[in-house]
C-alpha cells in the first residue's frame, strides 16, 4: 500500500485537482513578452560552454551541427542505442508488442523534457542528448536485471552496479564517443528513483571531479548515487521527466498486460493517469521554474509523484514486473552467466561468446578512434560490460543454451485452446 492508503479516493482527487493543468495567465503573458523581446535564459547551457575530453577535429561544433546536436548523433549511432528495442521497460515475459520497451521510454523522456525545456528557454539539444542516452547502460530485464547483476557483481568485487553509472561507461569508455561533460553528467545524475521537489545544480566544472564522482558510485553505492545532482538545468529537467515518463505509462502497460484492472489505482484514473501526469506535471514545473536558477515543483505535485511512485512499486514493480517464480530463475541465470563468462576470460577461451560477441566488437569500434578495450585489466568489469549490453532475447537464448536447467517462460502470441 502507498503512504496515502488512509486517504479516500475523493480526498485524493480533491488534492490532485489543486494541481493545475495549464499555465497561469500571468506566466503566459510574461513568456509571450519575453519571447517578443528576444529573452535568453541566463541559466541555460550554452553550446559554446560544452566540454569534451579530447579536442578532436571531427567533434568541433559548427553553425549547423552545434555541440549537443553532435552528441545526439553520436548516441543514435551506438550499437547500445539499437539494443534499446530489445530491452524490457517493466514486463519481461509478456507476448504483447504494445507494451513499452526501453527504446520507447527514452524517447518519451526526451520528448517530455524537451517540452518543458522549450518553455523554460533551455538548450533542447542537450536535453535530447541526455534523454536518449541516459539508459544506455541498462541491463536486460529492466530493474529486475539490474538488481541481479548488481548482486553477483557486488558479491565478487565489493563494487556496485547502477545502470546510470554504466551509461557513462558505455558512452565514454566502451564506445569512445568523446561526448560532452554536460551530456555524460546528465546521464549519470538522471536516476529518477531519487525524487526531489527542488533540483539545484552541483557546480561541477570539469572531468577530474566528474571521474571522482563516478568512481565514488562504484565504490560507495547508494551513499554516492543518492547525492548526485546535475550540473545543468537541462539535466534536472531530464531527471524529473524520467519519473513523469514512466509513472503513468507503466500503469497503462500493467493494465494492457492483464495484470491489473482500470480500477486498481487509488486515484481512480486507471490508464488515463498517464495523460493526467504528463499535462499537470509539465505545467506545474514550468510555472515554478520559469526564469529561475533551479528546477522546482509545487508541494502538491511533489507529494503526488511520491504517492504515485509508491503505489506503482506496491502494485506493479514488486508484484508483477518479473512474475512469481521467474524472479528466482532470473537471479540464478545471472549468477550462472556471470560465472561462465568470468571463467571464459580467465581461461582465455577465444571461442567463447564473450570474446566473439563482445570483446572483438568493442575493439573494432574503438579502433576507429585509435583506442583499445582494456578488458584484461579487470575481468569482472568486462563480464559486467557484456551482460549489461545484452537484450532480453539474447540473454534468454544464451542462458538456456549454456545452462539446460534454466527455463524461462515461453513467449507465445497464439494460445491454442
């Protein structure tokens, strides 16, 4: 049950009604005046301030391809981006192509964040880059897979796996894309599980501090991740948009999957909650953030987001994302996969899948930038790189091929009766 389980549906709907769906007349008038007079938000991330690790000739901004446009294009052309289509958002073993995949989720995040960012006068190219790239480090099987991979990695090394931290590694190390610090920072700090009412900037200014922050996440886990703050308002907008994007859409998917009915949620909106949260949250955030040096929402919206998330966890994520006995099967499969891949590396078995399907392909990509994949230096990290890169289908097929005792639910579209 959520923390609001003692509140009646009528009281809840009354509280929700106090969150407006449209901007106030005063703000609309102010925005129209500002646009007519060429106002530029002094707190936006300017392309001229973009910072890259390397000053590559091919990465320099131009009049028609500014810095963050280049980041968007770099992200779109990574193999990891293509694999979004095969990765679960929440529901892993459902034969329903209308359920959200990770690829749709990042597009929704980018779209919602661009709408808010445009209204606030922020850099929408940077928003798009962060939005599309923020989940590139996600495992197969969504957050259930993330927990499984973290458990086995931590047991072996004492270090922690978080998908947002791994997104940085995918872009910055595995594919050597030389993205801007601002985009990488947005991916690192996007973690929407840590909601806040007011998002203030971190003051980060360089890669040395950024690298120390990333290392702290591996070393200290939640202690470090829980204190992450974006360096740009654009990153703040993506962070809150991540929550807005999934809290309603996941409800629609749970209903479409037949796991919950339209009347299962306390607000009484069912799948229509997605439309409600999109419009009301966007208007509220714009109303409270316009022209300010932080991103802010009302107390009412903050409490509603917390309530809705808590209800989703109780009724969806902990109850039905990886259903029943499949959770134990998945955990065992991750353990076996990790051990097998690690053994293959230590045995230097170049016929193994981790060599042929992962190491060789990464080396080929990095060769274009004169870089190499230092996979031998940390075999455990290399195993994590490989497993996190897998789509649901690839992981399931490889696990059942290598480990006959693993039996995942059979996905079928046609049930004969």
